[in-house]
């Protein structure tokens, strides 16, 4: 049996699934504390866990509570993360600090990948990844999510890079780092709120079994690092690219005016876009992350069937 770092607590249901070799899906907590307003954040977190269970996998929402890395959260812990305004946002560089100082923190995509890998979880569902921010040629603002994808062997199911990013440069960075970018049911990379970015993925896959086979082959051969599985937002909830681009431009101008940068930039921009679109972007966000959780559960179950 895998030896776990002593800094982590694995929920009983999750631990039982890991010991059994069943499908487990990691879920991040930044979406709860920094990505959505209350009560939509808590309701969405519960809906994601239900979606994973509905497809025969076990959900493991990840966060740091009082310095303990929690692999699987109780309803009370999710409620706390959704309500409290003192929750830090933790990426790779923050994890040793919040653990040593016994703080509370929500995990970003990068930190969730790290914690999932500590627990032996290979499949992770989120909304969208971070990437190269617009204007990065002068600000050097590049999300730690991209480097984590190059080094940590966890598959990330998402709706593509967040629309606030420079998507062509984000895709180029992933190519440079050797991260496979797979399109689920699409040859074209989705862009979070909308289904097509005009950029091609490395390979289209049309079933969870196909996708699980690619993951199994990669890691069985000792090719470490993650895989990005891009799953387009359901057509019913997709937004017009031109409308989102206009909202993104306005949000970026406001962020620059207020001097917002670093780890605060993404939640600020997403909130601004929500306000500009009258809440439509929030509903799209909720729909796409649920869609990703369902797909992740299917892949996790198929991947578990391939393990010895």
C-alpha cells in the first residue's frame, strides 16, 4: 500500500476507494473560496461531488484546513471554505507555509495536482486552467499551473484555458513543456466560456476508455508529467466569443487601473466578467465545471480498470 505523507488526512471514503483501486476524482477548492460567490460556491461544490458519484467514482475535494492537507472534505468544511473571508489561495510555493503555520487555504489547480499526487489520485476535474496572461511579455505573469502540468503526473480535465488568458501563448507553453493537450470530442481547443478558440489540440479522443488508455500508456512508460484534457462547455451554456472578449478587455482595463496583479488577478477578472455579463458567465462556469466532473469520473473509472 502507498505510504502517504504525514501532512495529509485522507477522508475514509476516499481512502477505501484508493485501497480498493476504484476510480477517484480530485476536485479543487479555490473555486469554493475565490472563484464563486456564496451560496453558489457551496452549492456547486456539492453538485460536483454528486456528479462524480453518479458516474461510479469517488470525489476528493482538496484543501488545507489548520495546516492539514485534506483529501476529501466534509460538508461542514466545504461550508466553512465557502463562507470565511480569511481563506488563503495556495499554489506550490504556498503549501509549505500554510502547512507549517497551520493555516487554512484553498488549493489552486497546481496545488491540487500536487496534493492529489501525494495521495495517489491520477484524475482531477476543474473549470479551466491558468496560463500565460495577456501582456505577459512585459509582466511575466504566467500561472504555476503550466509548470505543474509539466512535472506532476495527474490528468486535468477542464474546459480549456480561462478566457482571460493569452490562449495561443498558453498552448505554445504547454507544447514547449511536453504536455499532451487532448480534445474530448473536439479537434479544436475550447476556451472556457466558449467552445472553440481556433487552435488545434494534439489529438481528439471520443470516449473515456480511449482517454484512459492514453493516460495508462504515458505513465506506464515512465513519461512523467500531466495531461490536459479539454472538454468543451455544453453548447446550451456556451457564450459568444465577441461578448466575452469585450468583457475581458473591460475587466483587464479595470484591473490595471486598480493595480490588481499576481494571485488576485484571476478571481478579480472573473468577478468583473460576471458583473459585466449580468451573471451569465457564472452560470456558464457552473455548467462547464459540472460537465468536467462527469467526464473525469468516467475517465477515472476506466483508468482504474486498466490498473493491475
